[in-house]
C-alpha cells in the first residue's frame, strides 16, 4: 500500500492541528487551575504535581505502547502509533507545555519524595523533547533490529484465543502497512537531512527484516480458527496482500535506497549539530554534568586499574605468558565453551539458582515476581548482546533472563556468573521488580527506567559477587574482570567514536586488546555503541557512583552500617538520577545516626 505524497498531505494540516491542540490544552489547563484555586498553598504544588505526573503517564502510555491486550496492566490498545508529522508535532507541543507546568510548580510545600518526583518528571520531559529536537525519530532502528520487529512480535503480544485480543490482532495487522510507510517517510527525511546511521553498523538490517516477513509467522496465532471462517480468511488476505508486500517493500527500500546512501562517517559529531547532540546524550545517560573528555580520561584510568587486577589472577594461575596470550587462550580453549544450546542454558540456570541463594545475605526486601532463563529470540540473536533482562508487561508474567545461544564458540562459560548477577539477581530482575512493586510511587516512576541507575546497579551487583564468594574459580573471577573492563572500555570507545573521531576498526582493536571479550562480541558491541551514542557510559558511571556512596556511608556509620539496610534504602525509590541517589544515601546516613 503506497501513501501518495504522504509528507505533503500530513504537513498541510500541521499548523491547524498544533493551533487547535494548543487552544484545547490552554482551556483544559485553565479549568484545572481554577478548580484547584481554593486549595491551600502548601497543597497546591503537590496537587499540580500529581496532575502533571498523571498527564505524563497517560500520554506516554498511549504514545509508546505498540498494541496491548488483556494481559497488559495499564491499557488496552488496538491502534498502532500514529507517526505522521502532525502527530509527532502534537506530542512535542504536549510535552513542552507539560514541562513548563512542571517547572512552574513551587518547591516550597513539596515533600522530599514529591521533590524527587518533580525532578524525575522534568528529566523525562527534557529527554522527550531533546530526542525529537535532535532528530532521533529519523533513525528508528538499531544494529540489533528496528521498528519492523514491533510488527514481528505481534503474534506474541496478544492472546488471540481471547475474542478481544483477536480483534486487536486483526486490526493491528491491517494497520501495519501504514505504520511501515510512515517510518519509511522518516527514513527518507533522514537521508535528505544527512541524519542516518553509519553503513558499517547496520549490516544485519536486511536479515532482521527478512526474519519477520514470512506469512506463516502471522497466521500461527490464528491456528485455532476454522480456516473457512470470516476472521481467518480476512486475516489471511491482509497478511498476504498487504502486510507481507509492505515488509518486502521495506526490504527493497533499505537495500536499494537507504543502505547505499547512509553515511560513511561513524561519530555522532559528524552529523548536523552533532557535538551538541552528543554532549546532550552524555548528560542524559550519566544524569549529571560531565564532559566527554572527562568520561574518556576516567575510562582510561579504570582500564589501567582493572588490568592490574587481571595480572594478579595470571600470577595466581602461574600463567607464563602475557595478558594478550592469556586472552587468546581463553578465547580458543574448548574447556571454556558449551557444546550445545541446552548446556549453555542449563549452566545459566545453575548460576541463576545459586544467585537466588545469596539474596538473603544482602537484602531485607525481595521481589515477589519470579524469573525464567530463556534463549535470545533467534530472529535477533546473531547481532544481539550476550544476555539481557526482559520484563514483560502484566503482573502475572515472570521476568526473563535472556542468554544468547547463537555462535556457541563465542559464549564462554566463565562469564556466566557475572552475566547472571547483572541480568537476573541481584541485578536487573530484582531492581526492576522491586520498583514495579512500590505502589507508593507514582506510576511513571514505578515503570520508568533510568540507565545510570539501573545499569550502574547491575554492574555493582557483579562486584557484590566478589564479596559473597559467588565466583568459585580464578577463571570466573577473571570473567568478572573481563566484564568490568568491557564497561570501562565503553567510556573510552563511546567517546572515541562520537567525540574524538575514532574509526570502527580502531574501536574494535581497542576492545579486543583490552577486554577479553570474544571477537564476535567485540563486533556486536562496537556496532551497538555506534548506533546508541551515550548509553554505554551509564554502566560504569552509575556503578562508580554507587560504590563511592557506599564507601561514604560505611565511613560515616562505621559499625552501624548494615549492607542490607543500605541496599534497601538505595532501591526504595525506584530508578533515580545519580544526584537523587546521593540525596537518598545522605538521608540513610542521617536516619541511622538519628536512631542511635
């Protein structure tokens, strides 16, 4: 299905739509202010904040949710996102107006918790506006996949044996070609403006599109229907005559138009306004002011410290060669690798169960939600990271610790302990689940994720394994150091790309020589940093901050410091910025001293 002159048809109504939206919003906001005019001043700010947070949550939920059925905890949605220029402009007008509302709320009269919520709301709104301002919507895909995977996941998003979910599925299939056409429009705009992903980092794009372009994939959720029924025949016609042709047209567009004309440069600083864009991303992902130069220097310093620790383990093992030779040994010796996907998953499950066992020594409060160990979906596995945590929507769904079983000779077993502590417990699963169970927090905070906090916490949890004796062999302890060096290298490579002009080969050589990652992982990780500027910085910056704050609390409290109380306090507020984290630790120290 082709949309004739889509950009012209949509842009003509832009001014009218935004003007009408502004009038409607102004009237609504004025009425809301009038309704609250009799509230005491001390409560007025809190009331305004509550309304602003609710408005943000409802709007972002509607904008961000692809489709949602009966299992979703917050919304039932049959309509795919509208990505027209008018729609995106209206979203930005809403967020801009809401940002002004949030900033206008007086801090006087807000509790400490409300002040934190206000700061986090402003942080979220600024990010929404910044991403649109710099043009992130012009590149709606990554080295791992793209918007087409949203369509490919439709069969797993909905329980089509439920009539309401079946109706949503059928509507989503019908709307998907328009969704694809709208994304192609933005990709074309990116080409016109010189804002594209680098050619060298998006080589798997065509493969991932092909992986979701098979009609059988979309017919499978309809297997329970009578093949002669109206629903089945209509869905089959939509899939074969509209959806699959649209996906194939996307494949042709990417192969013939986008990939050949994508930029050959690497760094974000090579794009229009690129230096300001990268500094903005650094500040966002680190959540506090810092320059790319400072980040780069810190990465080099951390790498030197970690490699000294690696040398200690080499001496313990009485390895006679150099660090480079030891890394070659680890990458090539069969003893360190699983021989089947099942073996790798069983090993991961073993470490996950052992990790469960250390939790009572580190936490007073544990999440109610369980988690499973699952392979990374085959469609995205070839260019996907080693593992990841996936938190499905719905209170009745378990969390999922994903382990990549693709290319087994590149998945060393000695890295599994650190990976498990990071992705499962006490890392992402524990932190995210506890946050979602905090019913006293505003919903946007319960369900939100701030990378410096979440990734910093998960990397800190790898370090906790050392303290509780989780790593049982020198190779497992070296595996943790490989993972820590990997995160330190990110500080060097990410800034190297996007600030100092490093080439892809230069970054791969640095990662291979200094981290011990398999060469396959080096490639996939480097491409990830090219495509996602700044995100890689959040891990080390967050972890270092947590360790510094813990050291401060230990020094201040001496014998009164309790690791379980410290962890509970740190996680009690959900995901927060590093500045807010420092306030939490100050509050924890004061509370312990007061209770003496």
